[in-house]
C-alpha cells in the first residue's frame, strides 16, 4: 500500500482516538485518568504482542547497540513522554471544543513545528529545505484555525485556551513523530518503537497522577461499564505509532502531516456530524476552515515520491 494512503489512514485514527478518549474523559470527569487508561491499555496490548513477536526483542537489541555506540542520544528514547502529554491534553479539551475544531487546531501546531523539525533533520532521514510552498502550507493551516472558530469566539461558547492547547498538542505530536522516525531507523522494528513509546508515556502519566493525588488535585473514580468504544484509544494508539514511526522517516514530518490531514479532517467532521460531543455543532466556518486546510495540503506540494530513502544502520 502507498505511504501516502497509510498516512491518511493514520489521520483517521487520530480523529477516532480523540473521540474515544474525549468521551471517556467526559464520563469520568478526569482527563489524566482517561489518558492513563488509554496509554495503559496500549501498553498491555503491545507487551502481549512483544511476548509472541521475536522481532521486537531484536529491535530492543538494535536500540541498545545504537545507544552504546552513541549513534542515538538516550534522551530521544523518551519520545513516548511527548505522546503521554499529547493524550493528556487531548482527553481534557476534546469534550470542550469537539473533535473537528480540536483536529484543525492540532493540525496547525503539527504543520508549524514540522517546518522546524524537517529543517534540522530531527527525523533521522536528513535535513529538508523549507520551500515557499511549505511555508504557505503552514500559514494556511494556522489561518484555518481562526476561520474554524470565528462563530464561536465567545467565552460562553468556546474556550480559546482549549484551542491554544490543541495547537500545542499538535506541536508536541509533531516532535514525537520526528523522534519516533529516528528511533525506528535504529530499531528497524516499528512495534519496538511502539513498546518504548507506551512504556515512557505510561510512566509519565502515572507520575503525574500520583503527584496530583498527593496534592489533592486529582481524585480517581471508577470506570464506566461502557460503551465499549470509549476504551479503544489504546489499541488505536498502538497501530498509529507503528504506522507513523515507519512512514515518517521516509516522507518527512511535514509531508506526512499534510497527507494525514485529509484523513483526520474527514474523520473528525463525520464524527462531529454523526456522534457529536455535547454542545458541539458543525458550522460553515468550520467547514471553511477544513477547506483551507486542504488548500494547505495542496500548497505543501506532496513531493514525497522524491524524498530520499534514509540509510539503514547496522
């Protein structure tokens, strides 16, 4: 299957995960606990896979060798902590602004940070020039955020802080993708990269929750029995990280982000039409913002077929 199609499917996964995690957070009124359930369940799934998948152990061995040879810095292996931060933000703000506006905001953050990440070569696939088309793509997606919320810039209807946090979440996941691409270059196993992400991400969330409980800011509650789909965030995350860690090192972060935008926006728009978060509606402004984001995809140039394949390390 073509890498651009897989990138688009990964965008759909983001929208589905956001809806599932957001609904769980809404039902238990605890974003961090919902994030831990999502990441923790993903860790269980990928750990079971690791038991029956010898290649994951080989990937761990490859990473250890790369670290010992100082081919990759140890701090880069903490990319999963960024994923934990992303999910923690996601679970808190989706119930406030809905999947579609959250998607547009996070895409703006991803696209903007991707210019920097690609320029410095953080993916491990080499540095990529910042062309005028790439800058235009980033500017259009940022403007799309403002257009999407024009009818809701009101303290009663929309939390502008939540929109800003959505943009920050996008920037965080953009950096995570880049680091995962580099980790995957040395592990040669996408599920090894997933395992490492879930270990570090879950650890961060556990520490945050323990700290919150100790200072009395967080109170854990019993999880609801259903519906079943609110617990799918973890399995979606496992598949998503495996997808992105493989694809991003070939496409580059910005190109990957632009391709995934289509899937994410279509998915989020359908979700907000069919199963909207309470108080969320789809307006002409939101649809206009989505169209602007598609224009950003076109402006990006979709030149992935000419991206040089990164060298393999043994």
